[in-house]
């Protein structure tokens, strides 16, 4: 048995370039939230920026909270977003398996090595007994364990066993300051005695997260651990365990750490998992596109430049360096997220935009599960009319639904009725006369606009709002719709006249 050092003797990783390996290792509990995905994104971006490896594994040892459904949702989220990984679940690699629930035999081997090297020792005291010892010694109970069992004799251990006790295993923590350079926050030191020897294996033999997470990182060769700020307090414990594994010959280095800022919600509170804005699929269901959502999530603690917010995933990978992440909390601003998303929607090719709105139109019943040639023709003509107007794809249904209805199916919305002028019927009648005079073969946007401008603005001397507002309402049932004359061309002369006549009867 070796004698564990009282200092941190293991070196920190010096990996750069293609030697960098980062990991994303969520627990499959609940629905993926934006803070989790931001962590995945920054790890992915750092791997792509350095030319290193992005590893994906699942930490599923909490049988009470973990679920296969949540695991599948994490996979679905990463695939939808296009955050591809190089090693891990479903891809394979040199450190298989990549689910903690399948690695129990590996942890047992590591535990035996750490016991043999003297870094782990048996601890029999209960929580109540630890509290009593602190009280008797005049120590504050919150100080916890007093490391009193570090050097139990074999007779003392046998005596505890004779009482029917099973020991937990604790890590012998070096009696020294533990310092590291956080990639986001700079130099951090935890003074000697900041925490006692801590349990890494329960009395039932079950290893704790404090052991299995660093063991997996060590055995998988992870060089950089980029994770949430909430885990910062556990870092010195992990460094102590890495040092033990180094001295036991299990690993050759301690990874570098970077702790990413909190994502805040309203009221400057950490964004709760119960908040709808934290739910990744809530944003997808509303019609965020991966390009827009990932761009916005990247801005939660990082920026490509002071005067530019919109960038591609490739540009993110080219520019991202974790040392440029801002350590201050970042607030999730839905309006800003929607604006970024809208910018990316406008960058899509028209055919791509058309294809992306189809599922939203289908789920809301605007079009059928299989698109008819007539529906496809309408979509091809109408999609470009709204591409500059929507912030999320889900808005397409309300904007386009009127184009897939007949005159008798148009319902006039209350807010559209409220702003109509008193002479609405006269406006509609004049418009119908003008439209009827257009030859069906010439019923195009420009011809329609010219005819209605002459009839309503020049002859009736109406302002555009009072001339065309009633027509928009009659055509779409809405106060806001795609461009009016283009919509009329899509509907055709006959359907346009039918809608204006139907509206004139009830206006």
C-alpha cells in the first residue's frame, strides 16, 4: 500500500488542438432544458473550434429519477439541433460502454485500486454519531465529518463489523490548499480544511456520483470539463479524487475546468426547470429553428463580436473559445431569442422555409397529412410572402390558413371588425366592380393593385388604410395578413370576388 501524499501532485491537462476532449454527460431526468443544451453547445463548439473530440455519455445511475423516456428526449434534442458527437452513446469508441448504468464493474475495479493504494478507507460512523462528536468537541455540526476514522486499527474495524455495521468508503483528502485556474473565472483556491474526507461509496457498496463522474472522465481521457456554475463547489473534491487516481496509476492528469454562468429567468432568478421558457421542446413546438435557437443560446455568456448577434453554427465553431465566456449570469430574454430566430428564418432558402412550415400547418389542421397538388401550389406562392414576417414557424398557420379555405369558411375576427370605416360596404362594392373588369388571365398582383388603386384611391379619394383595410378583412378575416394583392392573385379572381361579396353582406 502506497502512502497518499498530503499535497496535490497530479498535473493538470495541457492538451491543446486535436488532443482536446470535452464531454456532455446529462442525467436522463425530465425534459431537456435550455441551460443543459447551452452546456452541450459550448462543449460542442469548443471541440469543433480546437479540432478535438466531443464525447456524449449518459449518467443514469439514479434509478428513482432516471427514465428511458428522458434519455430518448436528450437524443432527440441533440439530433434536432445538429449537435453531433464523435464518441459515446450510439457512436461507440474506446471507452465503451457510455451509460453509467452499464459500467458498474469498472467502478468496482477502480474502487479496489484506490483502496489498495490507501486513498479510500472504511468509515463506520453514522450521521448522528458524527453530530455527537462535533458537539462533544465544541465544533459546529455543519462542519461535518472530523476525519477521525482515517487510521482505524483492524481490531476497531472488526469491532464495528461485529455490531453489524457496514462501512462506507471515504476519500482521504490531501491536507493542503486546492487551487486551479478556472477557464472562465480565473484562479480559484479552496483553503486546506474546506471540506472533510467525503463518502464515495455507500455502505451497500453503491458508488456515488462524486466517484463515478470523475472516474468516467479519467478513463475516457477527458481533458476539459465545461459545466454549470452550480457544480463549482464540487470541483475541489473532484480534484482530490483525480489526484488519488493519479497516485494510484489510474490517470495521468487532472482535466482543466471551466464553469459556465447561470441562465437566469425573470426577476434575476435562476431559470427553473418548471418554467416553460426553460423547456427546449416548448421552443421547438412554437417554431424556433435550430439555427436561431442555438445562435441565441450561444449569446448566453458569449458573443462573436460587440456589434454582431446573428451568426451561423459554423461561425460559432470558428470563433468560440471558452476563455472568452463571461462569468456573470446571463438572462434568457424571449423577445431577443425570437428576434434572433426571425433573422435566421429570413436567411433560409424559400424552398427550405416552405418545407419547414409544413409540419406546423399540418398539426394545426390547415393542410392535410398528405399535401395535394393544389395545396402545394398555394404554399409555394404564399410561403415567400410571410418569410419576412414571422418570428417563429408556428405563426405560419394563422397567417396562411385563409388561403386554404373557401369564402363561406372565412370567419371575421373581432379586432378586424373594430377598425373598419363606416363606408366599408361602398368600398367593397367599388372593389368588386374593379376586379370584375380584370380579365381572369390577367389577374396578377400588379394588375389587381393598379385597378384597385384607381377605383378606391383616385376615384373615391380614400386613404390607403381605409381603401384596403376592408378588403384585407374580407379576404382573410384578419386585421393582419400577408400582402393583400399577392393574396388575391393566389386565391384567383372568382374566389376573391366571392369573399368580398360574402363580407359585404355582413359588414
